[in-house]
């Protein structure tokens, strides 16, 4: 090392002095990013574990809660996010090839799809607000004994009523008292729904910030075949957020859809 | 890395197609009556999709052994957390009161 330091004066401007080569530097950065992503995995994993335990404990309430959220929007959002992962992978690829214009367009495409995802999520949240399905009584119209807004509009979001009607369809009579108890327990489902999708959406917002920063650097022509580490790591982050959604969609939206 | 070739746009397009097919399949399968196998099928498709994203979009197939080992260890710990927690919660009622 001591001899090479004096002889190799010319190197890539992005190479930090503690690394021997650009390749070693990128390997170290990728490794570090993965260690960070694994801590994220454990954080989301803890939520998934808690979700599974409560889902098994209050299965009827989780079915009722799950069937009240829009599977169509969830499905659309999954496709949007998968599409954004593709454009992100293409942005990283164009950075590797040093194609400046392609990088910019693929990043913009990723940001548009990411924003579309958040827009759809906001619409879904608004619907839940409207149906009085926000757990707790601090924000929203409050979660009442029917799991809906029965005082002002008896049909809107009335989960207890839906449970009784679903029972009638399958020729099983469910007493209103039992249906109301289940409806109240859906508050647990909605707590998980808002916490998990909210944390996911928060990661998406951070991801959009990262994409903006990458877009500015790509515009300046910072990335090429020798150096595209920030792009690669931004891509890793974006794909990780996509993976979390790949699990959130079937777990939150698709519980026992056959009963509806 | 390590001088290995990265995937091409063609491969990315194939992965995208597989992911879209997987998503449509999960959606459709959720409405088929399969009893206990509904969540099993949904999670199996989700795991396949996640594996495709990790291997190709996240370039893990082309990365160093150290990275591969680290990721495997991370997912193994996640499995420990889930299986051990669930094996506790699911078997509590089996104990004599």
C-alpha cells in the first residue's frame, strides 16, 4: 500500500482513499446497504409476526376487516409498484452503461409510479376515514360499536351488518351481538393495516426523496460504468420497499376473499 | 460484481412479466375455494416474487459470496423469529391448565 500510494496518483474522483479499487469500494457499499436493509427486514418482520399472531387469534375479525378494504386498489397498487421496480432496475442499468438521458427518464418514470402508488394509498385511506374505520378515537370519526358510521348513515361501513349479511348468504344465522363483537375486534386489524401500510408509505416517501437526489446527480452526469454506487444502492432500497408490499398485499387484502 | 455480467433489459422484462403474472395469479387464486391452502398459495406466490426481485432486480445472483451469505443469514433470523414466536403462541392452549 505504501508504495502504491505514491505511484497511483490518477484515480476516479469518486474513489475514497481507504479503498484499493472502485470495485472494492462498491462491494463494501453494497454489503453495508444490505446490512441496513436486513435491520429494516427485522423491523417489518416484527410487525409481520405480530400480525400473524393476532390474525390467528381474531381470525373472524381479520376476515371482516380485510374484506372491507378495496382489493381492486390493492391489486392495482401492486402492479404499479412492480412496474416502478422495473423502471428502477432499468435506471441502474442505464447508469452502468453511462446513458445519461435514459437514466433521467427511467428515474422520472419510477418517481411517477411511486407517486401514483401514494396517491392510490391516500384514496384508500380517505375511504377508510369516510367509513369510520380509523382505529381509536383520537383521529377520524371514531370507531363505534358497529365498526361503522351507524349514527349518521347506517349502511356506510357497518361491519356488523356485513357480517350478518355474509352469514345469511351462506345460510348460517349469526346473532347481531356476536357480529357486533367481531366488528369491534376489527379495530385490531385496522391498527395493523394502518401501521404496516403507513410505515411502508413512509418508506416510499423517503424513497422519492432519494430518487430526487439521484435524479439531480444523474443530470450532472455523475454516474457511469466506473461509478454508479449511489444508483445501485438507491435501487436496492426501492426494491426492498417493493418486496415489503409483495407480502403486505396478500396478507392484508386477500384474507378469505372466497367468503364474500 | 467481481467482473461478472449484469442482467440485460431483456432479462428485466422477463422478470417483470413473471411478477405481473404472479400478481394476477394471487388475485385470482384468492377467490378460489381452497380451504386451508388459500393463504399457503398466496404466500408461496409472494415468496417466489420476492425471490425474483432479490436475485435479479437487486443483483444478488451476481454479487459476492459475502453478500449472499449475509442476506441468507438475515432471512434465516427472520424465519427463527416467526417460527419460534408462532410455535409459542399456537401451542399455548395445548398445555394443561
